[in-house]
C-alpha cells in the first residue's frame, strides 16, 4: 500500500464569456469558484469555471 508516489496538483480553469477563452492555471490561494476577473485577451469579465485536482505520478 502507498508504494506509488502521487501528488495532487490543484488547477483553476478560468473561462471568458466574451471571447470564449479558457485558461488552465495552477490553483492560487484565494481562487474561488465563480470569482470574476478581467479577461486578459478581451477585457470582459472572466469567471473561474472549475477548480480540480490532477494526480501527478513521480
Ligand atoms: Zn475574453
């Protein structure tokens, strides 16, 4: 048991309604679901759509 090393990396997915841009970044403290920010490509409102963890084997 527990012989495999597995790390869970949390990711944040930001989606923009204006230009349909989606961006996946590593989760940062303070990121909450549906939090709004300015879209870097069109300047409209982008929203955090998804926060999820991805298992990384090392
Ligand atoms: Zn946009």
